[in-house]
């Protein structure tokens, strides 16, 4: 009986190994089935046909706008290399993509030591993980944007079949990955950030050994068309949350705080950047950091129709906090902010900055606000709902992709609380 059981177990094991080889062979065959599309690649965006880029980029986010991308490359990120591409069908542009490659040091994968709580400092397993991560040094290529969230690295003509466009992107990344052997391959390649509904259309990445990994959700506030002013938004909240929102405003006014719009960022460049750095140091992962020149330059390129900055100042004029907002079609993006953390412990500065994003979105007539992945609790109190997102990721060594798949399954991510602050209909 024992021998029969062992034989059955070995048969199942061999069958599992056989199926794995069959899947690997199928993926290899699929990789060799090239599309009928053509590609143009460039290290600089200006090397590509500008009108062709604009024609397809308009179907994507503002983060594919040439004004944004050129500002990011010229004054936004240091020690990051950029690649761009256009995809053509019968000589007509049908898709575009943007990539960034960066060398990640271990201290970018963990929060700064002086930002840890006492419990985190005491926890042995946390310290073991931190020490391991600090020793890491990896090159990462991202199709997307290191300093934004959302599908900001790829856009295509909506009249083209989505599955074909994603397959074309997977082929383009494969070609670039093979070519980059000359300059040092990336350890990881990531395509970010897709909404859950795109997983089936983009499944062509599986043939190239990518794995789909769920990430923290983007917190999104759907705007009610009846909100013509911020007071309309407040009126839509139930009694508990409306009172809390009014208390935030009342507390700041009692302290003499002043809300203002910053029309020119350049004179305040260093102060704004210092606050941004303070916020970034508290983040668990910092794949890239913005330069002090980026936000002032971006404001100059986009103008007030697409870029806004609001500040909270003390009675004597000291900057307590600021938030930048981008207009991305019918979506307002709560982009980067800065805080005086000592003042924020005494006054509800952060929460008031979130309300300023809502005020700006209403002024612009936006239909939704993208608040990003941080502070899920605070944003759920605004009425935000989670938008599930994921990334495609692969390791350059095929054998390690199975390990990566197992490791990533164990990576936890925060889930927002279920909350509805609005009045019942």
C-alpha cells in the first residue's frame, strides 16, 4: 500500500512538472508570435514625431502629455533614464508609451530610521526585514511613472482592440529589454498601474513571464453634479461627518490660519521642497524623489487651467502646508503636498488640504478626484471609494520568476475601511 501511495504521489509530481514545462513552452511560442505592428523607440521624447505622440497621448492621462514628460525629464528626477515609444499600424500611430529606469538602493525601500514607531523599532521581524532590504540594490524599469499612480505609461487609440494594443506593448518592452543587455539589464520590469478590469486584455504579459500583483487601491471620490460649491459638498454629508468637516475649518480659523492660492511657486521653491522631503521621508517606499525645480517648472508649463496650488499659512505668514492639484481631463488629481508636521499635530492641516482638493475639483467642474494610495482612513471619511489596481512584474532571470510569484503573494497591502459619510437617499 505504501509503495502504491508513493507511486501515485510521484506520478502526480511528474504530471505537475510536465504541465509546468508545457506552460513554459507555450509562453515561449507566444513570445515568438510577433504582431503586425511597427515601433519607434527613443531616449528623448523630442526624437519622436511630436504630432504622432500628441495624437495618441490625448487618449491617456496628463502624465503622458509632452509638457509633463519633458519637465519631468529636464528638471524632475535625478539619476533616472527615460525611454519612449510609438506603436504604428499601417504607418498610423495607434499607441505610445513611456518608461523610466532607476537603480534602487536599499534605504529607498524602507522608512527612515528616525520615522519608525517604538513598536516597529522593538519588533525583531521588522528589523530583520529592514536590514535585508537595506542591503538590496536593484535596477528597476517601469512602464509608467515613478512619481504618480494610475496607468500613466501607456495610451492607445480607443478604436483599436485593447488586447492587441497590450500585446504590442509587451512586444515593445521585450525588444527594449533584449537591447538593453548592452547597458546593463534591469533586475525587475514593471508595468503600472492597471485597473482590475484591464487584467484580461493585458494578459499577453503572461507569455513574457510577468505576474499580476494587486497593489493598494487608489482612493477615488466621485463628484455629484449638484455640487456647485464646497458648501454643497458639505450639505451632502451626514450629520456626523459634516460636523467633523466644519470643525476642521473652524479650528484653523480660530488659530488665525489663512487659506491662499499660490500663483507663483518659484519664489517659494526651497520651502516647498523642504516640506515635500519631510513627507517623502515618512513613506515606506521611495523609488524616486522629485527635485526642487520640478513643481515650479511644471506650473509654468501647464498653467492655471491644469495646475493649482493651495496653501495654509499661519497668522504671521508662516507656511503650514500646501497641496498641488492637476487637472487630468474630467479628473482632478490630488498630487504632491507638504506639511509642517509640528503644526499638524496641533491643527488639522492635512485634513484641510484634502478639502482644498475637493474645492478645486468643484471649481474645475471635474467628475472625479483621484487621491492616491496613502492615508486610506482619512480619505474614506471624505467619501472616497477604493479603485482596485495591479501591476505586471517580472524578474530578468526566468528561474526566479517562480520565486517572485510566491514572494509577491505574501506581500500584504492596506485595505481601506468601508465607510459612507453621505446622507442616505
